């Protein structure tokens, strides 16, 4: 386990900020940490990185207690905080070169170019960072996080400020890192589409407490949340498929269906296709992760 | 006879004036610039003044304090001058000066500021009811530039301009 | 390259390569230039005033150096925390005390730049040459610890306060308090409280040493008491900055 947090508690100025946080990230896994603003996500990450001391609970990151040896954690962890943290007067190359040396790495010009290209930045760019767009800064922050060739990545809103193409590029990069280089990734984001596409497992934090943790499909099943989808059919469905999907509404070519609880979406689509449904497009239409998240956070707040 | 005494006193006074001497109550104070003083001194030069305080009376004079004073007399800027940095030797004291005895003192002075000045030696003693002052010695001090514009101007304008140039170059490079 | 030196170069480089840093240097040089031009335009300066002028210029350089150190010190911790640049630094494998020492190195580079900038001004106004070389030496030897001490104070306050504004305000108040004896008349400085304050105040210590060396032509070695007080103050401020920075949370 790259991150193993159990029963984490922390008070700040007498106010409980973390009440009972449990979280684990394994090698090659993308873990999504969700929660409303003020839930304690950033504080949990700060504890994991040794920037804050907890009052109770156990924290192990890369096999080390970050309170005791935070430098060992930092040497193998790449972090992209929510606030980028750039020196506006430097160029991207100078910035990466500076941080690479702080990580004890020496990259020549060609290697720095590769790092910049990896995140979609033009290596020939000579403008100071102060002139960059938000999306460019975000890419640069990701490049900085990858400098130590980390075993663990902690990313806070990594696709913030990126256009759809940029978001897709970053997604592909993260999937590649986790699948092919066994990097464990802890992803903090409010973009549920990103979570849906990227995360193997998620944890939902509400008021400093982990209220749910696990694979999305398992959580949906456990929460009895209907998965609602909009399907585009080129013709009427050949037959109903009871126990798999239930038709909720129809608008011309578009059919709104709920996948029955306990049925995984992939299995539902196979069944529909075998049953002869002429499906050409599938889109999520409410329910699912968003409803689960809203339900859990409202329930806790109540 | 009375006429002769008046003439003698006048002659004595005239003689005293020629040597820069003032008299009162048995004590006389004279003041003269040293012959070695520069003829046209400027700021930074050193002058010296020679004074003789003599007991011309028949009785001893006690508790003598004599000091140097300097005033600036440029029109519109008449003022006494604080001698702290001009002269380290500010006063002499003598407990008892017998008849005929004299105190000879040299008063060195460093010329700190330009202008026209008068220097005087003043003295008091226990017996006299008033101040005894020497005649003034006048001198002028020529101005000397202490902050040279040919040094300051290039630096005062050059350095800010160089930094401003660096700022502009940086902006051009990053645009 | 040693990471501490790398960080010091970055911090110092910010002064020379960022628009903000160069703007500060321009403002400081403009102040020195205005002072120099005022002196040139004053035709009534006395000979004594030349030594006085070098003394005043030395004092102005030290005061401006301390002001720059306070601004940089506040920015080094509180400012970076507000801009979000402190966290990435603290997430590198560099131990915190080395990060602090790197920032201290940046302060030293900034003061060195300031001092080199001031040397032509001291040369320009020191035309009669009274103790000019000694003036340059005493500003380097005593001005450096005074300036660094104020920088450490601002860094320590920056680690403890929430924002730059509070840090800067408090640091500037302390700087003004230190300079206040020089604004008071000599008679007030002669009172018991005035003398005690003068004795423990590092800024006063430096100015009194400048007076002794530049105007009264005393030897530098005779300023041991002033040097001792200044070094004690420097050590105290370094300890304050170090202990505050270690405790600084995210």
C-alpha cells in the first residue's frame, strides 16, 4: 500500500477538522478523494505529506510515517497542490530545472524538453511563467510533480483550467502512469466525469469523516443508487429486458433507462446488445455517482 | 599736567589699539593672527591666533577665565559660531596673575565653513565687575566644494538609468 | 549544486530578474540619488559636513538595506505562502532548516547587491576622502549583521503570522522603533532610558559606530561593544526565525 491512513483525527484550534478518515492507495491505482468544500481533503493530504501533525490515527506513506521522515516521502512523491505555486519571473525550463535540482535530479536541455512535451507544453516557449494561461500553469505544475519520477502522485484538481482536449490528454497521461508504470495516484477533484473515467476506487469525505470508500460500481450497488442512462436507438427495442434495465422515458430516438440495482453497466449493455437493441450512443443521465455523492453528503450534513 | 596725562593715556591706548589690545581694570587682552597664517584661507585650512593677557595693574588678579568666541558677520547670516569642530582649545584659566605677569596663548582653528568671521578673546576675573574683550580679528574663509558635482552627477543619474534600462530589457526579452 | 545555494540563488535572483525586485532596486537607487543631488545643490555645506555627509549616506544605506531586508524577509515566508510557492518548496526532500538557510542566503545576496549599489554613492559624496575607505568597511562589517537581523525578524514573523500585511506592518514598526533614537534629540538620548535603548538597539549601535569611525576617526577595533550588541541581536533573530519556520504549518 502506498498510502494507508486509518482512523485519522485532528483538531485545529479546538475545532475537530478530521474526525475519522480512512484512506488507502495502492500501486497502479487511481483513487479519487471526493467531498464538499471544507470536508478535510486538503488537511488529510497535508497530514499524509508530513506538513501537519495528526492528533490520533495511523498514517503510513510509502511505508514511512511522514511525521518522522517527511523528506523520504517527499523524495518519491509528486504533488500538484490546488494553488499552483509558480515563480512568475522564471521560464518553464528554468522552473523545472530549479525543482529538478532540489529533487536531486539533473536533467539536460533535451530531458527538460521531454518533460515539457509530456504535459503538452511547447519546449521552445521562452515567455516568463507570469504570462502563461491557467491551463499552461496547470500543465507546468504537473510536469513539476513528475520530476522526481514518483511512485506516488497526489493531485488536487489537475484538470482545472484545461479545455476538453487538454483534459483528455491529462487523463491519458494519468492512465498511462498508473497502468504502465505502477504509479499510485490520489486524485482530489470535484469533476465527477474525471472520477468516473479515471478512478479505480473513490473515497467520499464529509465533515472530516470517510462516509464511503471503494470501487464506484460497488458503492452504487451498496447504496442502491439507480444508474440512469440515455440511449440512442436507431429503431424500437426488440424486447424488454427485465431485471437488467427499466425504461423510464422516451423522446424520439432517445430512451431513458435505469439499470437495475446490482447490475453493472457493462453487463447491462452486453445484455441489451444480445437482446437486439439497436444502441448507437450511451450517455449517463443523472443518478449514479453524482446522486450517490449528493445523497451521502446531504445525509451527513443533516 | 592734566593735559599731559590725557595725552599719555591716549598714546597708551593708541599704542594698545595698534597691537590689538584692550584694557580694563588692570587686565589687558591682545589678539593677533600668527604670521604663518595663509593670506587667503579656504575651508579646511588651519589658522592660529596669538593672545596675551597681561596684568598691567599694581595688584594681583585672581580667578581669570579667558575664552575664544567666533561670530559670522556675512550680511543676513550674522550668527555666533559653535566652535566644537573649529577649535579644541576653548578656554584657559589662571588662578592668580601677579602684576606684570602675562598669559600667552595660541588658539588654533580649523576652518569648517566659508564666510566672513570675527574672532575675539574674552576674559573675566574675580575683581573686575565686567567682561574684558580683545579687539576683533577679522578673517574670510573661501568656499571649497565638499561634494563634487562631477562625481555625484554621473552616479546619481547613471545608476538609476542603468537599472531602468535593465527593467526595459527584461520586458523586451519576455514579450 | 548544493540545494541551499540553489535556493539562495533563486531568492537573490528574484531581486535581480523579477520586475518587482528590479523596481525595488530602482526605488532605492533613486532615494540615494536624490540625497546625493540635494548635497550637490547645497552650496553652504561646511567641511565638517563632508564627514557628516558620508556618515549620513552610510546611515541611509543601512536603513534602506534594513528596509529591503524586511520586505524580502516578509515575502520569503509569508508572501510565498500567500502566493502558494512555499508549499512546493516544502514538498521537496530539502529539510526545513536548509530551506531557511537558503532563504537566509537570499537575504545575503540582496544586501550584497544593495551594498555594491551604494559604494559608488559613498565614493561620490566622499570627495575630501575623510575616512571614506573606513566608511565603506564599517558599513560592510556592521551594516551586514544589522540588515540581516531585520531580515530574520521579518522571516520569523512571516512564519507565525497569517499574512504578509501583518508581518510587514509589525516588522516596519520594529524597524522604526529601532531608528527612533536617531530621530530624537541628543538630550533625549542622554536620559537613562535613552542610553539603555541606545545600548541594546542594533541600529543605534551601527550608527554610533559609524559616527565614531567616520566623523571622530576612531579605530574600528574600538567599536567592540557596538559590534557585540549587534551580533547578539543577530543571533537572537536567527534563532527566532529558525524556531518559527520549523513550526510553520502549511
